[in-house]
C-alpha cells in the first residue's frame, strides 16, 4: 500500500520560512519523479516544483529563487524549503510522485501566510 504523508505546514508571517516534508512508503522512491503542488481556495491546483529521479529540478516562476525542492532517497522523503513567504503562497500543499503511469498523492498540508 502506497502512502505519502506530508508535514510541516502551518501559519507563518510574510517574509517567514517553512519546510514541508513528505514521507513515502510502499514504493521504490528513488525511481520516481517527485513534486509539490498547491491549491488555493477557488483556484486550480498548480505545480510548484519538481525534482526528477535523476536530480534535475524545475520551479514555477512565482517561487523561483524562494523555494528549494530536495529529496533524500535513503529516507524515502522529499522536502520543500520555502523562504520569503508571501500571502499569495497561502494554499494547501500536496506532494506527488510519478513513475510512468503510476501516480500517487499525499493528503495535503495547509500553509497560511498572514500577519
């Protein structure tokens, strides 16, 4: 059974930082491309950042230079370090893993950026 469990969300002031984690089980984690998505109320889910099995990364323009995605294959865990947070980063953040036609999602963790 595949499980993805996110943690690290919460309330933070503008300019602050958070680190989200996603622990995977039931898959050979190192083979998967892994990504973070987010969905704000009334908006479509959007890709935030991806790190592929080979280590290459991509970011959506709005987080480039502020967010850093990483993975630890030995721990079957992926991360996103989020710095200089803005109110528009407020959303529910989901981790996603994909290998060809196999795709799995976490349950999401809420990030709220507000003073």
